[in-house]
C-alpha cells in the first residue's frame, strides 16, 4: 500500500508462500546484522530487571526524536512498566547512551551458591556471558547494578560496607584471588539501584574471555562483622524479578562494518 | 561543454532536443503525471506480523518506506532533486540511449533503535543507521 492506502499499481497482491516468507525474514535478519533468529529462554527473563532497564533506555532514545515509536514495546512489557517506579535509567546512562551505538544487558548466570571458605561464606558470586558481542564493538562504559531494599529492622544510622571484587584467578585447592574494584558505605534505610563502574573489567573480559571469572561481593557491618548481603537488603536470586542484579555495557563501533555479499 | 558543433548535430538528430522544447510543463505534473513522479511511499515492516515478538521487545515494527517514480524533465517539478540530477537529466536528454535518467532514490535517511533478546536472554539495544527513508528525490 502507498501512503494514501491505495494499492500500488506496480505490485501484484498475493500472500507470500512459506519459503518466500522465510526468505523475507532472512533478508530482514540480515539488515539487522543477525546470522539467525535468536531463540532466548524466556521463562522468567522477560519480567527481569535487565529488559525493563533496557526498555527505559529505549524509551529515552525514542522520546529524543528517534523515528521508532516509543509506544512500540511489545504488550507483554506494559503491565510491568506501569507498576515499576522510579525509572531505572539515570542521567549518567543517558550520557552514555548518546555516545553509544549499542547497549547490552547481561543476566547473572550463577544459579546456585557455591561452597566457599568459612572466611568468604557470605560472599555472593556473579557471572556474565560476554562472548556474543559482535566484532568491532568496543566497550565505552559498563556497570554492575544491584538493588538494595530498606532494612527496616536496622537502626536509622546503621551502615554497611559493601565491597565489589573481580575474580582474578581460581585455584583448585585454595580460595580464588580477588581484586577489589570498589567499596561503598551504605545506609541501612536507603533503597534503590546501586551502580558500580566495571568498564576496565568488562574490557578485559571482552578482549580475553578466559579472564572472565565473574565478580564477588561481600558486606560488613560498621563493626567489621561479615554478614549476608541479603541481611543488608541487597536483593539476590530469591528476590523480586524486577530487582535482580545485572550488568549493562555501552559499546561504540570501533571499525567500519561491511555486510558480506550474499 | 558540448560546443556549438555538437549541439548542431543533436538538433539534426531531432528527437532528444525536440523533447526539450516540448518538455512537460509544471501543469502536466500537477495533473495525472504527478502520480508517477518520484516520491516516498510508505512501507511498514511489522516485526509482529513476522512472528518475532518472542525476541524483539521493541518496536513492533518500523516505517521503512521506499522511493518510487519517474525522474523526468523538468526536474524542478520534483522535490529534493540533487544538483547532480539536473546534470544527469541534461546528459540523458543529449544521449538518451546511453545515459540513464536520474534515479528516484532516498535523499534523507534516519536511524531506528531495536531492542531484542539474544540466544542467552541478554538484551541488546542497537542503533541502526540509515534504516528509514525520510525523503526521496531524483539523484
């Protein structure tokens, strides 16, 4: 149909045959730069924090004069969007976004807590698969995001010390070597998303996937006692889906892409 | 530069130069020919119709659009004709068998962003440059 709803004279109206439809899909996938149609496992993933965060970024772009429709999100996200507040994407993300050609969120792959040493029994592990990043994309910024809930049973002036580590090396007979990325003091009553800059770590993981051994966190009380992150209000796997920890990375195309001849 | 001698030859060959002299007027383009003039046509690529809602989160589709129509003399009847298109038309009129008319092609393209899941259920937000035809013109 042309703009006025009239059937264009040059076209024959007919339904596409199955193989034609498949070819058409293949062509559009090619335009999107994808070798095949992705098959995500979406049992819970679609209500997870990462897609909601990404949808916020998408809407930020769309409302900024992009041609794609801001209301174009699939209906399955609508109920979640209306119940969620405040928006996940901050001004910092908006700044990263302006400079980025691609943004990618990564779900935490750790499904079960491992038996760690007594000293690290409260540590939590996080792993992210950065192996499917298209060639030529360079990380310009990356964040590890954790949600902290208010710990109502604590006193107002109680604080916790949260430490985020990069796992540098694993050993079969002893504890893994950790590199402290950041330590941050948290108020017991504060609530919201915590963002940790892991740009350098992500770059290392992209360039050298063998070094991608994940992250660990630990929490201490103000008196130096190690406690479970859950006791400090940090949401883990058993928490709400929209508050699950995840990682987000911003990419810039570092080289020109030419679509190969087909 | 075509030179006086060559112009003379063309005149003797008749057809192309005659076409110049009796080229369609602005009024012609406002009438039935306007339909065939180079312009943007809407074409919506629906990800929903393709059954891709399980992996494309947003948008549901996008107005890809396309350009179609004739680029005929005089070019001022066509919006967005490039300067080069005018040269192309003149050369075509002088040598219609060997030199094609200007093409009806996009003169303004815009980007879209697509939000989708990959195989690992990670989410990708990617900006695709030059995906949407905003304006067509003769080139």
